[in-house]
C-alpha cells in the first residue's frame, strides 16, 4: 500500500474546503483505498490518500489528478510505502475526530535502526493507547511517516501526556529532523473506497 501526503498552506480556506468535498469520484478508480484530511491548528491543510500499489497511484497521477484538482490550491506531495499498521489499518477508521502525523528524516545510515525502533517500541506501544482508532507507519528511503487517527483531540492529548513520554524513553535518543502536527479531521473530505 502507498500513502500519499499533501500538505498545503491555504490562502482561500473556504475554496479549498469546497474543492476537497468534490473528490468522491476517486472511489471508482482501480486501486484506490481511501482518502481523508483536515486542518491543523497552524491553518495548514493535510490530505492523505491510500493506494493499493504504485501502478494504481501512477495511473491516477497521470490521468486523473488534474481533473480532480482543477482550480484548487496545491501543496507539497510526498509518497510513502506502508511498513506496518498501528492497531486497525488505515484508512478504515471512519469517525475519527483527529489525526496526528509525525514525519521523521534520518541520516541514511541510521534508517534501519529507526525502522527497528518504530517496529519494537512505537507500533506496539501506540496500538494500545485509549482512543486510538488506527494508524500506519510508512517509509521512503530515509524518511518515515507515522500517521494515527484518534477518536478526539483530547484522546491524543492524553496519549501525549501519559504514554508518549514512556515510549520516548524506551526508544532512546536517535537524532532526526522531525515535524509533527495534529489535524482536525473534516468528515466531508473523507472518501471511502467502494464496498466489495
């Protein structure tokens, strides 16, 4: 599975919101697995799309992206390959109130160690957090995206206060360039794949 993350600094918030509500036709594309997004407290829009494989994603990018995105503000796109699920797999966690992302860039020679720490500490430790609906760890060579969905921002805040410091201590110090953001999920942006 591939995870596409688009981050966009939006000038016309109402226009961007309207545009995101018009992507429902994605559910008819082969290999499409789901889509959701929302706003961070910084006024940034984050949109996450899920694809079965690179062929499905490339077909969408070559033939359909411009049709769906016509007239909408565009941001930075990054594509990651799924490594592991955290609890329930994404994107099948509708009803979330919040999503959290951690994007880590490590030096290439530390990438395998970072992957091992994610597998041994962060995935199992986060999977049991109250209020977690599901998540995914995804990777591109020396970058990792940890994306989780929560029942509410309060549930995530509880995790950050109670569970996160414990996991951080278990993980140890591993230098990385990191950005994190909490996203208020917009239900109208969600596009579920067709039920089989």
